[in-house]
């Protein structure tokens, strides 16, 4: 019997809340928040993940190019050293 009374009370409170100004306020707040978020410059998680992966790939490519550039600079310095030594030896 107590269970039935509690269930009835819960049902009546649910009906009151559904038709109360509190529910209207909640709906209005949700609408305002939805509009505010829509105006923000945000991306989806999927778009963010694509950009993150692209960034990781670009960082790897930059590192590879920096390494290659350092190797080429080393070769140029070495060639200059060899050619300057051969010129002084003449």
C-alpha cells in the first residue's frame, strides 16, 4: 500500500512539474544554450580528430625535412672544406 501511495505521489509531482513554469524555464534555457553553442566556432570531434592526425603527419614530415636539410648542409660544408684544402695544397 505504501508503494502505491509513493507511486501516485511521484506521478502527480511529475504532472505538476511538466505543467509548471519550471519546465518552461528549463526549455527556454535549453533553447538559449543551443543557440549560443550554434553561434560558437566549434568543430565536431571527428573534424578535430582529422585535423589532429593531419598535424601529426605534418610534424613528422617537417622533422624529416629538417633532418634532410641538416644532412645537405653538412655535405655542402664538407665539400667546401675539401675544395678549400685542395686549393691550398696546390
